[in-house]
C-alpha cells in the first residue's frame, strides 16, 4: 500500500493551470516536484484535468511534448491534438464510442484536433467523417 503523502493541492493546481500556456513554469514546477507529471486537478463536479490534458485542449504542442518526454501518460485527447493519427485510429477501432468522448471541461475530440492545427489535420478529418 502506498504510504507517500499527497501532493499539496496548491502546487497541483498551479502545475495544471500553467500547462494551459507557460512551458517555463511547467518545467520549473516539474523540476521542483517530479511527482506532478500525472497529477490531476479537480475543477469541480468531477472535471479532472492533468497538465497534459490542459496542454492538449489548448493546442500547447511544445508543453505536451515536454510532458510526454518526462513520462506523462498519453491519452486519445493528447494524441488527437498532436496529430498522432495511428494512436487515434487504434483507440477508435478498439473503442468506437470514444469518438464522442469528452475530455477536461467537456471539450470534444474534434475541438482537440482543431487546437492541434495543421499537425492534427488528419485526425480532424477522421473525426469529422466519423461524426457525420
């Protein structure tokens, strides 16, 4: 059984909030506390978000890639924003209902693809086809 103390909620909140756009602060906080890499913040009513989730729905590619390099757990939302079409296709083949899944704040996969810009174009096309 895990007997390690919980992370301080203030640092978890700061880490996730900064992953919406401040790579420098994300790097500083992760260096200070490596256990933040997969920590999640509850914005209320079960709206849980990790730093990778924050970077994914805001199109923060550089932050997302940094977090993945440091050991963050990839999910379909981050894979979609990053344009990792093979990962997105594999998940959707195995679990077709994920096409309508929503990430943090209820943001759709299509919106994650749009946030990814040109790099996520193939993912956007796939999702638009599946949502017709």
